[in-house]
């Protein structure tokens, strides 16, 4: 699973009241489940992005990426991995010299990492022993960030074709929000360094300035021999510089590291190996069902979109779509007309287009790159109206996933989930937790950070209800919803639309005027 947190390019005040205090005030029941400290053992690649505040720079975006080493007993090894932190326009690398962690039975826990800059505190939730979600929980409230971590099983970049999705604030003298999706293929073994082939491309949305299928020929990928065995390396792709960490022979995390203190931003994302069976012609779409989610920014503030559709040949039908543009939520009714194309050059690249003739929000166009017959990355290149008024430039991207298992019923979700979401209320908000939809009463616990002193909350009871819209196939035009109730009165309830990829993966998109956020529920496997 690629990155699930959002690199929201701007934090707009949406009128929500901030919470206060550091706990729920209610004693939650003890967690249940099959996780222990032994569930977290090995070297994990992590990445996250968020916002921080500094007396010299003010509020700024930042990102971090690296590895930590857990011993299965609650300790971080010494040496315990390394991290790159891109903050205030510069890249900084640190070595971890220790730390500790706890994992509760429900997969929730804490993590502290020590390096020469001090100790960083995090809340975590495991989906399995090989992956989980993470939120920064500094005691002084000076930052917030969210992301994921994955067990590392390889440290050398494999000779695969990789699809990628990088997004955030472009770290150059423009400081624009940027979305970059595409694919690259190393031109040989990357044990030391390599270039990329002339079949490597990227599509860029730089604050509404589109670069379509630009060649990445001339790009380079170089292993960091100063940190052998770490999986760390550096890359130059499309004129931007990156640091990367290899997760396994299928996945690599990237973070942009171009330096400009006048425009302190960064782009972050993951590259995933392209699998056999990627369709090259639309005839391969035989009633193929997909869901997608994407997040980013517009001139009005943060923006999210989520949808569901059926592709049959070059035609689209059973299209559901939801928008939240800076707190203006628009639910597009069922659409049954649209088109999908593939470039036909074995790149897996294509476009999909449909027009909202019901609520007149305009024509939606998305570019995508498939890394399998049912997975890919997607970028918004639409010219959309909100309330019949041309929308400000949207820069958004995210996940495209095949839908399987429909028709869905409530019994389809009788399992435990790791839950995470990231977005904007009065400022950035990042949450991780555990959720069990089949139970009654308090069916989960969550930790979250609302970016500010005293705005970190731990072990807060979480109730939630998934209400199916029809059978989940989209044919009825009804939207599935997810309502989360956190036992903090100023955030009750939190309303989401839910887009079900399958019983293991449910994407959620906040609706309403007080929150712009995306998240995911991932089935837990202790």
C-alpha cells in the first residue's frame, strides 16, 4: 500500500473550534487483540509529512523519511537507523541512537526515537507486523505530521519499472503546490548508481501548470555508500533532487530535498513496482470496478475528491463522486457516461473523463498510471466548477484501486481495522487508531494531534458506524457513509463518505464545512 497520508499544501481556517486538553477525560476499556511488542521487530522504513512552527521561519511544511530498528522487546537499537528531515528549505540527516516503543493488544502504541537533535515522540497503529501508521506527538505541540512505516526486506533498488506519486510543496523559488505522477525504469543494476531508460515519464501539475508525459531520460539513481545496508540513496528525476529508501524489491519511499530557504517545502511519496498484466488496451476493462481518492490544494484551500466507477472497454458508468473544496462539499449524483483511454505503449498510462450534468460542477479529467491490472496512481487535471463558479486551480493526486467483493453487506466488515486520517480543521489534524465495526459500545480508541500546545489526545474512545449505500457497486447512486464519534465534544461527530476497495481497504473522505480530510481503514492481521 502506497502512502496514505495527505500532503495538504495549505491549512485553511474552516471555522472548527479547536479542542483543548490532552486526554478524553473518560477511562477507556483495556484494548483487546493479538498484537504485542514482539509484533514490531526488524528494520522499518517510515515516511511522514506535516507542519511545524519556528520563531524564525514561522509555520512551515516539513517531511521526514528514514529507518528505525525495533528489537521486538520494546527497544530501538543503538545504532537504530537513520532519517532525513527536510525542513526550512534544507535537508538534514541524523542517526538514531536508541529509543523505545510499546504495542498494545489492539495494535496501538507509542514510539520514541532518539538522535542528536533530541527525542521524537509518536503514536502508532499496526495493521500487521510488517506495516502501520504513525502520527507525531511532540510534548510541546510544536509540530504535527502523519505517515506510515513498512518492514524493510531489501536495501538495493531492483531492476523494475516503478510507478510513483510524489506531492506536496515544490521546494523551489515558487513554493507552489505540486503533484508529480509517472513511472521510471532503471537502466541497469543500481548497486552503486544507474540512470533511467527513455521509457520513463512523468505528468506534473505545478499549481495548474501542466506538463504532460515528459521524459525522465537523463535521471539518475545513486546508492548512499556512506550508510551501507540502509537502503538509502539519492536521485534526480525531472530536475528535482530526492532521497530514497528501499523498502523491498517492490516499493521505495522518496522525499524531495532541493534546498531553498525562501520556499521551504517538500514533496513526498512512494514508488511501486509495476506488475505483469498491466492492460495496454481498453478492451481489457471488462466491467472493471475502481475506487479512487485524492487530496491536495486549490486557491481556496485544501481539496479532496473520492469516487467510484465501472470501466467497460472505453466507457465509464456507475460513477459516484464527492468533492470537498475548502469546506464546500458537493455530492455528485450517479453518472453513467464517461470515457477511459490507455496510451497503448505499455506504460500503463491513461486518462478518464466524465461530465457532471446534474449539479453542473463541470468536466472531470484524471491522468493515471497503472502498476497492475487493479492498482495505480491518479492525478487531477480537471477544470471544475463549484456552485457554477470556476474553481480555483486544483492540485491533487492519490490512489486508484480495483474494487472487489461487491455486493457488500454489513457482515463484509466483521474484522478489526487500523484507522488513520489526515486533513485540516482550524489547522492540520492527524489521527491514528483502532476500529472494530462489528462491536457495540466503544468500538475503538484513537490518538490524534491538532497542532498546538495541549492539542495532542491519546486513548480517546472512538465509535463508528459504516452505512452501506446500496450494495456498494454504485449502481443505485447511493453513497456509503462512515460516521466517527470521538469522545471530545468539539469534534463530534466526524462525517465521512466511504469508498470500499474490498473488505480489507476502505477509503474515507470527510464531508461538511469543518473538516477537509482523507483516510483509510486497513484490516488488521496480528
